[in-house]
C-alpha cells in the first residue's frame, strides 16, 4: 500500500522526537483491528510483548497516545 502521500502531513523537524513513519503506525493498527483489539493501551502493550506486533512496528513501539492521536 502506497502511504507516501501521508508522510508529507507529518512534521519531521523541530523540537522533540521526529514523527513516526505512517507505515509503522498503520500496520499494527490494521492488524490489531483485524485481531479484535481496539484499545490503544492494549495495542501499545502488544507492540512491546507480541512478536508479530513488534515486527509490524519495526521493534520501535509507539506510545498509546501516539496511536490514539493517529
């Protein structure tokens, strides 16, 4: 899936951590919805514990608030 048009909407400069790539947020989100997981806190926990979720977020798990804002 081509998500390059969404990358332009996120700022990658300035103060603080740079924005997560869109693919690193959409892949675990879509997989979790297909898996029946809708809680952002549970998705965050799975990104730390579950091998499949860790792979989908490139072993750099987003915070639950980042997932929620996305």
